C-alpha cells in the first residue's frame, strides 16, 4: 500500500465504518447542477463529521479552481482555498455513509484514486454511488428519468438499452469507481436526465 499519511489530514471520524460511499466532484459534467445540489443538501441537512481533508496542493490546480477572496471596504477579510474532503454522514434511520466531495482533482488521478481505495477499504465500504445530471432531450414537465450506469451488470435495474457503445472523457467519479471495482467494491452512477435548455 501507498504511504498516504502525507496526502490527507485525518478528521475526528478517521476510524469511521460505513458500507456506502457517495461521490461528487465539481468540474465534470453535471447538467442543471443535479449532483451538486443533491450532495449539498445531504451535507446541509444531515449530521456530518470529517473523516479526511485532502491536501489540495497535491491534486488541485488553483488556476482551474481559484481560491475565493472576500473583500469588505477594500480590506481582505478571507481567502478560501478549495476543499476536497471525505465526511461521515448519518441518515434519518441512523445509518452511516461516507460522502467524498469537492472540486474534481486536476492532476494525479491515480494517486488520488489509490488514496480513496485505501480509505474505503479501511472504512469497510462495500459499494459506491455517484450522482450527476446529464443533458438530455426531455421536457421539464415530466418526472425526471434516472439512468443507472454501473461497474457490474448485476447492479443495473431494467432500463432502456443503449443504442450503441459510447466513448467520452471520464469524470473522476467514473475513474474512482473503476479503481474501486478492482478492489471488489462495485459502483453505481445515478444519472438524472436534465433538459438541454436547463443544463
């Protein structure tokens, strides 16, 4: 295993155990902000404790994800750097799950994925879920269609078949899920179909 001690700062829930990992990264395709809003709502409305805060200097290009400066009456009040974190969240039934969130890493994807693999293994994760919106030719007046993409056909519900094989640039969600699957932690992506004119 890789020496991961220098790549993240452990939080109060560093010894957390959870069977489910939810991932969302800002920066990849997310039509209508569907995944961002879902994860933001989870983190705002449910109890959370920090498991790990990643060293953004190792994974984030600040020119792509610039720190946000707050200026009041011409005086700098704060400069907030991007945060890439893993939190332990407790749902309304008292079940724990992990949420990996922040800007999509700009570099060292293999190193970051190895780090996530090791943290997931340590926590006892059995499955991962990714959330995102995809632009689609659907009207906003109908219920949102959810497509399911996974690392194993056994995880997929009955749904319309794809018309052809697709190839496109991968997101960090997909990259992490593929790496986790190599460690026998399968993954599912929930893809909300968002009208093109709302994307």
